[in-house]
C-alpha cells in the first residue's frame, strides 16, 4: 500500500488519533507532526485488497507499541484489565515477551517495516547479555531483568482484584523461546542479513540449550502457573531451534556439531509425533500423553514443524474448532489451570484458526472464523486479548500485540488465498 492509495485509511486513522473537540475549535498544533509520522509509518506497509485498512490499523498499532530507544515491542499498554470480570486473572503486560515480539517483528518485516525486526533482534541479544543461560521469556522495555510481580492495594476494573505490577512469568521456563529466536534469525537470514560472529555464538548456545533441555517439562506458551507439563508447543519450539540452527550453520558455513544436532532434531520430532499425537483422532494435542486439544497446536506450521496443508494439520484445526469453540470464537484450552473463574475466548486463537483454514484452501471456513473475530474489535479497530463469547465484551489487556499480529497474519493469508 503506497501513499497515493492511502486516502481512506489515513483519514480513518487520523480521526482515531485526533481527540474530539467542540465545533469551530482549532485543531491541536501538533496535528501536522502526527500526520507526518502516521504517513511515514503507513508508507512502508505493502498490502492491498479488501483487508488493507485493517492490516494497516494493526501494523500501526504494533509500531505504536514499539519502544524506539531499545527496539522492545510491548505486549500491551495496560496492566490488570481482567480476563474474568471481578476475578483474579489480572496480569501486567507492559513488558516485552520474546515470543510475541519475535512474531510481531516478523509480521512487520513482511509488511515492509524491516527496521523493527532488526531493532528487536538486537534488543534480545543485548538484554540477555549474549548468553543463552541469561535468556528470560520477558524483559522490561529498557532491557530490565527484574520485573518481579507485586499485588497492589487497589481495586481494578469493575472491582477486579488484585491489580498487579510486574509479572512473575519472567522467572518461568518456557522452552519454545529458543525456537522463536532462531526462527526470527533464520527469517532475517533469508532476507540477506546473516548473523555476525557474536550473534552466531548466541544462537549456537540457544541450540545447545534446546538440545539439552527439550525433555524437561515447562510452563509453556500459556505461562502455566500449576505444575510444569510436557507441552507439545514447547517441544516443537525446541525442534524449531535445532532445525533453524542446522540451516544457519549449513548455509552460513559455521562450525557446529551437525551430526549431534540432526540426531536431536529427529528425536524431538519422533517424540512429538508419538507422545503428542492422538492416533485415534489423528490430531496433535496440548500435552504429551493427553487427549485434550489446545489452541497452541494451530501454531505448529509457524514453527515449521508441519505444513498447513498436511492432513494431520487439517484434522487438528477442525478438532480445535470442535472442542474449543465458544459461540463462534475459540478458547485456549478447557483444562483446569488452578485459577478461579472461566476466562473468555482467546482472540489470537480465532485468527490462527482462520489462517490455518486459508492456507489449507478452505476459504469459506476461514472467512467465517475471521469475520467473527474482526467483529470483536473496538470502535477504533483495536483488539484486546480476549472476548466474552456470549456478550462480545472485550476482556484482558488492551490493545494486545499478539492479537494484532495474528490479525495481520490471518488477513494476509486470506488475501493470498483469494488470489490463488
């Protein structure tokens, strides 16, 4: 999308940025600057088609959630907006998660905003001091490592307590983080930016950590607060770390224990396909030796573990919709997570499902799921993390990076599928 074709989108976005004023009142003096910055942002976005305005809106939101001095991408701009009204599921999302930011950087790079991808890569290497053992799943936007969780003596939205500052997830083990970073490094390499010596040492350590630790239980993508489990998505993240490490080593002619890494990659794949696969239904499940479905299974193609069009993935998408569907939306899971109250449907899961269907050529189903999720946006076109399936009320922190980047991925998939 270029400047000459932006008129409708830019007007919509500028109106959203401009506060309401009395008729006849003068515009704010900084409007010209805001318009200049907005158009400079949107000039980079390379999309077209019926979903162009929505993609531009989400891309602008991701850029707005990027902290320019460090390159950190914030998960959300708020803390403690409840996932259950009046309940305890209230978290602080004003930090940069490796997973969310890596996916955001990729989404922006795909739309032509490569600067953000490069800035985030440097942010992760700097924040972890270039050593895998120092890697956390989230950091402060300035690279701060200490983000301990505190419960505040405050009532949250509509009496939801406790309100929190900080996030205990920073101390969790989430093994898929290795794969997200290596996946981003590989994508960046395919764009002509191969890792330098320092970056390769860091990536090498990440692969070694994935090889050494993939058999461990962890907290997973959903930041499980109960006992650690063997989450399939986490194992696939470790597989992706080893797979991308191998590809980088081979293409960049870097020294690495290729035979040992290939053996580990094959072992992880075999474990997932045997222990994380329900042969009776022919679908990938949430945890080893468990038959319950999980929305994270929809991300297996993003990790490169399986193709979208693979029959097993098609069955998995249908099983997720059947088991986790709620009034047209998709929940993350239905297992007891030890917290009170039932959270809302998870909007990124709806967009992940829509993308899966689109990549599988199932356009009617893709549009149905996508349009239901898009309808949950606020009047400004912004998404939170969750939605109440029965009332349509937005839940959780807002605006949410993961939802907006998932919206972009699904919209692009629909456009490409429609063009054949």
